């Protein structure tokens, strides 16, 4: 069976098994772009917003108790996982997110109608716009949705960064005495330890986590209550205070109302602040992945100073080849996030006058980046870093051949003399030690002690 729904454009027949309505139907026909639709975080978040709005409108005396009860029950069921397949809007859609907001309004309205003993489409009792969308506009609902979703996802990302930092600190302690050549410009440099390298990774990622959490504070300020242009037209008495308080209580997140609704509606830079923190994390993680790939290179013709878990075969033609597949995947994830930052910033600056209509794209780039980086970091931690080990013998052999250690002689022989020693060693194959002793300025025991002190931890 099918029901007929109509709007100012005309009539549409919709299968009665569907809970969405005419606006969703038209958007599905119009926007067949990616095949990607809202994830559960988005569906649950907009449901929480609609639920909170219904409670606030009842408190303000505009929504009757029976309608509020039906809407709240419908929202609770969807929040719990029901009808998620009814959210069909492509991630690239009408500007400002109108299609997605209408999709939510229609699904909630039709489920609420069933709960109230009515038929789907009987909008005289519960209407998607007049009741579910009461005191709201897409222009304040959708940016509020982005704030709720991106905050939830940022919490997951922050926790995953913290987990990786803690593991790196443990690994740093494990390898605190594992010496290796330092390398700058990909050339020999003064010696370091693997512990030092891993502690640098942990230190940097912890700064990224703190930057992320600082940016998350901006996201706690909500657009809800501004309706169309930030002036709050058509809202119920006390609506902004009531809806923010209800959403804060329902989700257990310390949201706060905006003190300037027009400002928070026109400017989307809070999202670029969060995106920049996500992208900065990606920049640092991809550098770490690059380092791992270099240190693992070989095994016969590269550095190969570390070992990493073998997760899969690395070649369809070269038997036994094991590639740094996890690090490579992590690189690609980070490259995507870094590109998303630029795409998002272009949409953030694209606002005009009282509104930025590019919100669905801002939402897509930000929340997708949070998701893939969170999932990527978990993969990176559990499938690579946990099993990372050091080829101590290889590292010591490389250190014995490294010209970087010659810098330790500078205070005793002077920069120019050491430079000549390095050049002669390269030209003749004679050892740094032999040539240093030849100067007569250091004894063999002094040379050995200088080299020993130059290794961190000795």
C-alpha cells in the first residue's frame, strides 16, 4: 500500500512501509552523489536535539503534553536504534542541511503518529514542521547537530590519542638504553636512543591531544534557539534556556547556550578550530609513520633498525616480503585528513550575510576525519606500536660506522680539525678513532670515554 503526500510542488506516492515523507523522497531523487548516508552518531544526535526541543516547547506552553509524549517516545526509540535505515539523505545535499533536518522531522513525526495510534501521514495531529520542528529552523538545528556529533567523535579521538601516548611512553622506557645513530638530513648525526625517539613521539602527540581538547570547548557553545537568522523568531517562551538544559542533561555533555546567536550562526570557525587540531594530529602521526617506514626499510638493503609485526604478505611476486602495511595505511588516512582540512576551511569561509549554507560539507569533512583518524590510531597502536621492537645489534653496528659521533670530539679538537678528520675518513676508509689519535690531542682512553659519554644514558 502507498499513501499520498503533497507539498507546494505537487503530490507524491510513498510506500506505507516508509517512515520518511515527501521532503525526504524528493531529496533522495535529487541527491544521488556518494551513496553515503548519516551514521548512527548523527542519527542519535539529531534525535536527541528533537527530543529536547519537544520537552522545551512543552515547558514553554506551545506543545501539548500528548504530542510531546509521542514525540519523546519516538525519539527514544530511534535513539535506541530503531528506523536508522529511514535516514536516507546523501551526505552531499541541499545547502544548510535542510534535507537532513526534514528527513528527521518526517521519520520522528510518522513514528510518533503510530505511537499515538494514528496513521502515517496524518499530519493534522503531529506535523513534521509544526510540531517536531517547532521553535526550530534547519539554520540552528544543523549546526547544533554538527557540534553535538563532532564533540562526541572528538572525545573518542582524544581517548585514542591518550591510549597511544601511554603506550609510546611505556615503549620509550623499554628502549631507553637501545642506542642508535641519530640522523639529520638523512645523514649521520649525534647518537640517540630509541627511547628518546619514542618519548619525542609521545610528547608531541600529547600536545596534539591538549590542542584537540582545547578546541572542543568552542564546540560546547550551541546554535539552538537562533532559528532562521539568529534572532530566535517563533520560539516558545524560555526556549533557548530550556532546550540547552534538556540536551545537556540528556546527553551528559556540558553544553552551554550561545551569548550571540547571530554570530555563532554566521561564522563556522569553531569547526575549523576543531578541524585544525585534528589535522595537526594527522601531520604528526604521518611523520611518525614515515619514521617507522624508514627505520624498518630493508631488511637486507635498508636501515632495518626496528622490527614490526608481520600482519600480511607484502608482495604478489616476491615471496617472503613483509611491508610496513599498517604504517602505509596510516599515512593514507593522515593524507586524507590533511586534505579535508583545506576543503573544510574553504567551506567555512563561504558563508554569506546571515548564514553559511555549506554546513553539510563542513560536517562531512570534520566528522569523517575524526572517525578515520580515531580508527586509524587504534589500528596503528594495536597492530604496529604494541609489537614494535628494536634490532639492537643492527643499530649498534650502524652506530659504530656513523660519522655523527665525530661531533663529540668538537670540544677537544675543534670543529675544523674534526671536519678534516671526517673528510679523510671518508676518502681513505681510516677510522675516526685512528685519525683522532693521530692528532695527539686525545689518548685512546680519552677517546673511548668521550664516545661513551656521548651515548645518551651513559
